[in-house]
C-alpha cells in the first residue's frame, strides 16, 4: 500500500554505501573529467538528500494526526487508505524539497551527458539511484488518489496536518482498524 519508513531507510543506507564505494573508486573508473565531476556532485547531492530525507522521516514519526483529523478520515471508506499513502509520500517529498530537486537535476544532467559517453559505470550508478528514489508503488498510490471521487479528495485535502510529514501508519490504524 505504501513505502514503509524502514524500507526507505534501508535503501538509503545501501545507497550511502554505494556512494562510498563510488567516491573511492570513481577516479580510477572514469576517464572523462566531466563525468568524474558529475559523479562526485551526484554523491554530494545524494548525501544532502539523504540527510534531509531522514529528518523528514523522523518528523513524520513524531507528527500524529489530531483526533479531529482522524474523525474526518473515519468518514471515508478504508479504500482511501492507499490515497492516504500517496499524500504521505507527497508530504515527505515536499519536506525534502530543494535537496530532492537538486539531486534530480544532477541525476538527469549526468544521465544526458552519459548518453554520448556511454560509460557503463555511470549508467549503473544512475540506475541504482533511480531504483532507490523512485517507486512503482508511488505511481499506484497516485492512481488510487486520482481515481477517488472529488468529494473524498476534498475531504482529504482539508485534513489538518496532511500536507506535512505525518505518521501514516498511525493515521491509517486509528482511522480504519
């Protein structure tokens, strides 16, 4: 239904380890100075993203929706739960904000530059990052949200605290279990 915080944190730790390996070996693997610079910048941007993302996840665990917000959610069917997961992911993404945008910019710039260079190492590292920061379950959750009746979306948008990182699991359990 949604990406668990532990899953995201484990993926981020894996990616941190990969970047450690990358920064210690990239000079030997990359012949092109521009790609080397891009890979180092990508590592820096990912580290900044990871730090901010972890802060946002910590914030979400501390932010439980109010009783009145839960009462509003209880008026909606349990099928809205997946859409709640989408709004949680969106709130985390908004919290990460600039760090996420900067990471994506470097990732896309490096990917485009590498189309002409076709460096296998760079391609593999870009693909690893994409697997870690993008999720097909997010697309599924957005589809669920987009397919909700307008009145359900309107009620969700009015829930206090829904636009900032919040404890989605706690909210779901309190509203529908």
